[in-house]
C-alpha cells in the first residue's frame, strides 16, 4: 500500500487497475505503477495482463508467460499486484468486464481508477462500452514521451464534463471523472521496441527488471 494514511480515519479505499498486454512488462510500466500509487495515495495497483486484447493482434507470447514475467517483475514491490483475473475469462478481454469484477470485489464506495497511457487513451472511444467505463471507474491518463494528448471528436464527446485537475476532485466520487497525470520519471520504453531488440539479439539490460530478462532468456521467448 502506498497510502500515507491508514486506520479508522483513513479516506475511502483507493484501487487502480493498469491493464495491458505486458508483452513483456518493462520499467515504463512498473515505475509508472509505483509513482501512480504514490501520487494518488492508492491502496493497491492491480496490474492485469489481458488474455486476448480486443484492439490489437493476439500477442505471440502466452498469457501465462506474460503473467509470470509480470509477477517476476513486481516481485515484492509494495502496493503492486499481478492480477490474473482476465486469464480466467474466455473471449476478448474487455476492460469493462474487468472493472465490473473489481467493483464487485471492492464494493460501491471504493474509489476505482482505470489508469492508462495516453496512447491507449486516444483510442478509448473505440473500446467496448466506453460510457460504462466511467460508470464503473475514474480514468487516469499517464503522459508518455512522444505521445501528444490530442483527442478526436468521439473521444472529446466521451470525456466532456469529466475532466478534473486534482486527485481530491477525482476521489470526491467513486467513479466518473478523468485526470491527466505527468509522473516524475516518465520513460520512453515500449514493449514493441523491446521485442525488436530481443529479436535482433540486442541488449535490453536496464529497460526491464533482471528477473524478467532471465525469464525471457531461459524460456527462449522473443527470438
Ligand atoms: P506495445 O509497444 O506492445 O504496444 P506497451 O509498451 O505500450 O506495448 P502495453 O502492455 O500495451 O505496453 O501497455 C499497458 C499500459 O501501460 C497502456 O495503458 C500503456 O499506455 C501504458 N504504458 C506502456 N508503456 C508505458 C510507459 N513507458 N510509460 C507510461 N505508460 C506506459
């Protein structure tokens, strides 16, 4: 848990989901999750690999391997959790279903956040039941180097009236608002570039945790 306060006077529980392909997980994901946890005083960040991402090509690496790499990367990091709930569902891994399951687990009053990088946010209007995402959770958009936040018309309509400027305003309600965050250690690392480097036999040292690199080498992934 990253929240400074605890005990009976503590504010409402705050849980975030950071979904993704994690193909493979890297320090851009992990450092963002840690800083998100601290900046928003969250109780926990659930990092949730998708079984079958609906909006992109199926990953070449099995969900079980992507989950194992995520768990190895997180290790014992306080506040972060490798959550396997999407691996137990068949069909496309829609975020609304994942949020509904988190909402059911944590209750109506918990402050639930779906965190995502700005690249993912720009495609939000094409997601499954985008309006319902806001019924279930808040959205926190993380700035990413090289990706400008320039929403198209459909996205502008979707987020109209939802944007807030502070975490206090965000957490005034359990769901429905949107906050843009610039985290202190913004990192220009992508899984696409890591896969390219691994295929080319180039070094990925310091771009991802050494435990993840060891898993990749010993399982012969991304060759
Ligand atoms: P790919 O290059 O294969 O698209 P990726 O590096 O973007 O992969 P994903 O698993 O698709 O990784 O990302 C999961 C979530 O993490 C997305 O919301 C994405 O925007 C965000 N994210 C990925 N990399 C970073 C980063 N370096 N900084 C901040 N957020 C990131």
